[in-house]
C-alpha cells in the first residue's frame, strides 16, 4: 500500500516537472501542419502601420502565403520586440484578438470573434475513426476543439473558419465513404415449426400458420400411422 502511494506521488511530481519544463522552454502544442519558421529573432521596426499590412509583410518575409480576414483591424504603433517568428505571430494574435491556422499551404488569420462552433452527429462513423483521420491528415490542432459529447453521438467542433471548414469536409467525406460501402446481405429469418398435441390429434404450425392435422384414431395398416388430415381453411 505504501509502495503504491509513493509511486503515485512520484509520477504526479514528474508530470508537474515536465509541464513546467515545456512552459519554460516555450514548447507549443500539436499543430495541424507544422508551421516551419526560423528560430532567428524577427526584427520588425514600425512606428505606425496597419495590422493587416504588417501581417502581409510578415508572410512575405517568411515566404508564406497569408490570407487575412477583412475583420482583422487595427494599427501597430511603436516597435515590436525581437522575437522568433512564431512568437511574433502569437504576440500579435494575443494583442489584437486574432486566431491563425496553417493548412500546409496558406496561413489564415482571422479575428477571434469569427470563431465558429459546430455540432456534428455521429451516425455511420465512430469518433475515434473521425479523430484518427483528422490526425492523419494533419488537420488537428490542440488550440482548437474537437470533442465528443458523451452518450449522445455528437461532436463539438470550435475554432477559426478555416479549421472548422476542414473538419467538416473530413467528416462529410468519411460519412459518404461509409454510406457507399456495400452492405452485407440480410439473412432470411429461420423457419419456425411448432407441433401441438391435443388428445389423439396432432397439429403442425409452421411460421405461425396451421399446416396439417394428424389423428391417431385412424386405423393403421401394416404398421403405418394414419394419414394427415389437411386443415380446412
């Protein structure tokens, strides 16, 4: 008992130490497609510039296509600190209420107020298969939500427009694929036969319908029982 308690406490402490290390080193959560940026500090000097223009210039300098929503508004006044490009992008997002998502080709930047929430109904696919497809396609992003609702076959999706659009497209594709699968032929129901004994008579009921009646009172010839008497309908 004491040994198990010590092991549990030790494991908890190690988890806390690991979490502290990741926070201290600035390690980020899992993104959909890795946004490969230089570790060299991004030097950006500006006195007064439109936020959209600054983001577009950031993309040009990083050789990344940038799609900026019309809802991204504001101006940058004063110098920004020298930060690695990823941290520079995150700083702008935090300061100006933005969300960004990289789909492998384009960096999409939108206002946080444009975040979308969807409820998807799991019918012909399971959640683990759905989540596995998102991970395999590098769509999943730990910053945004794809969470099953327990017990009722629903999935909650929440994030910027580009993220939710890719999640929905993946979901619809999996549903269409599942519906296109050939179904196994239905097995015909087995025949039910019931024999009823009533005194000297016997009745056969097949699939719930009387079929024939046999009487033991009919004289037997050469050891053969009486003929069946068909039931009059």
